[in-house]
């Protein structure tokens, strides 16, 4: 059996330092930055964070289309990844660089534009990055091995940025502290992405004609050249085509979206839980340590369980464990205390599987689709574009859902260094957003997962045998 080289696995995994940083810090800090440092009302702050992230829904399929075409032309996805890695440090730093004294309107616009550009740079890297495992990992188990190391690195990055970010910012939540956070974190994020971009193979596909376009897309693609609008229409058509033809992808994406919504909500709520429920600036770092440290320890166990009983069954078990753990946090609303770190650690065990297993299942879905559907080779970018759009939208809606809860419960925004008195309703809303609501969302994802049909035998079979078996 062909095995991946350790250098390839390590290089690919380092990319998760960047993806973990960008996925964690904006979700953890940005809404809090707007409401508690720039005095932006919670409802407006939610629209800013959600709007910039939902932009990914528009651009990710387009980037996936472009990455697939670049793979055909150049034999590599490296160019897109490099552009994203180089651009993101600048735009990430600008997101947290609102000038002192700016009005709430000016601050909102500044953050929206800068974060939108940062999200675009991130997608330039992330979409082809997610497509790589189907191209560099040869088998079902090797993809699990590759993704397991990536997710272990991701867990470390989440711990590094989640626990270290508040320390880097400082306890006073000053604007200068946020600027320091943006500059340092942006450089680390960009460095991790740049290293991973070197792993993208050269000559992965011979340059030549592209695969046939999905039905309805031909009209948007003239023979000579494709306009930006035409390319976008093709990208959307390919994205819709992947969803229409691949039932396993629809199921996996639905479950992952709901879980991204749950984790995005918890991530956005963590700072508020620390400040207003546990009444400790240090608590946010402790919550991240309690969540991620167990994830790092049990990651190899989820990999081993997936080899024994299958990725899909292991994913169901991890999700159920996470839902149970977050449900156990509900008493936080009326009995706050250090006891919350215990169910948080239990949630971390489930969280490890919820991150590693669906990312290991996605390359299987891509490979299965390419093998069983004629004319869909080199469409990994289309799948990863839709996947990234779903993940980032879920995370963004998590922050938006929290801001909606805050608006309904009367949360009071403030300027940097000021901690206003919050009503009991506002504090209860924060606590339940960290416990009950995520539990319900992950439970709903389990309803989708029971319809996932791919098993090991559908993946690791010879091409001829598979085609004969699945041909109508």
C-alpha cells in the first residue's frame, strides 16, 4: 500500500495553524471587539460579523471553480494558496486596527471592509487546501491518517490562539492590545498557510481540456474566454451540481453546517461567559484549555476507532458525546462556577472527533463522486468551495445568533475598559447560548448523519470493479 511521506503530512498539517487561527480569533474576539471596545450595538455588530463571513457563500464556489481550472492549466493548486497566505496578514491586522475616536458607524464600516478582505484571502487558501487530501492521499485509511495529523495541529492552533489571544490582547481590552493581537496573529496565520502551500503537488494533473461542464453551464462559457460573470455562473452551476448528484455530500455538509453553527455560537459566547457569567478575564483561556487539551489527547483514539468501526459511526458517537456534554452545562445559567470546566473537557473529547472525522470523510466523498460519475474529474475544488462556504456560514451565523440573543435580552454595549452592568436576562441568554442551544443544534446534526450511506467498501475498491458495481 502506498503511504504518505512524513514530510507531506507535516507540511499539510502546518496549514491548520493558519486555519485554526483564522477560524478561532475572529469568532472569539470580533463580536466582543465591536460591542465591548468600539461600543457598536449588538445587533449591528452581529450584522457586521455575519455579513463579512456570508460573503464566503458568494466567493467560495467561484474560488473552487478557479482552483480546479488552475489545476488543469498548471498542474497545481499552489498559486491560489500562496496568494491567500501572503495577503491575509495585512487584512487581518487591519481588521483590529480601527483608529481611536472613530464613531460607531465608521468603526463598523472599517471592520466590515477589512474583515471581508481578510475572509477573501482566507478562502483563496482554504478552498484548495481542503481539496488536496483527495489528490495526495491514495486510500481511505491514508486520508484518515493525513486528516488526523491536520486536526491534531488544528486543535493545538485553537488552543494556542484561543488561550493565548486574550493574553496577547491584554486584560484591559485596549485598542492598542487588539492591534498587537491583529499584527502578531496575522503573521503567524500567514506563515502557517504559506508552509502548507508548498505541499500542493506540481504536475498533479496534465494541462489540457477541462472536464465537461455541468448541465446548464455551457451557455455561460464561450469557447475562447470566460468573462468574470460567466465564470461565476459556471462556478455556481458546478456547486449546485455537486449538491444535486452527491447524496453523501449533502448529508455530510448538512451535519457539518449545524455543528459549525453550534461551535461558532459557543466560540462567540466564550468571552461573554468569562466576563459576565464567571466574572473572570482568565476564564476564557481556561475554557479553551479545558476544551482543547482533551481533544489533543484523544485524537489518536478517534483515528483508531474510525479504522475499527468506520468514520461515519465514530462521527455519530463524537457528536452525541458533544451534545450530551453541552447539555450538562445548562445549570451555568443559575449556578455559575468552576464545575463548568468538567463538562467542557468532556465536550473537548467529542469535539476532537467532530473536527477530524468529517474532514476525513470529505475526501472519500470527492473520490467516490469522481469514480462513479462520468465527467467529474478535477472537481475537488467545487466540493471544497461549497464545503468552506457551508462551514464559514455556519460559524458566522453562530456569532449572528448570539448577537440576536443579546439584542432580545437587552445586552448593553460599551467602550474599551468599561464593563457595564447587565440584566439577569442578558446573562441567562449568554449562558444558554453556550450550553442549551449548541446541544440542540448538534442533536439535529445527528438526524442528518443517520442518512450517510458511504462505507469503506464504497471507497477502497478497484476502479473497474466499482464502475461495474455502480453502473445502472
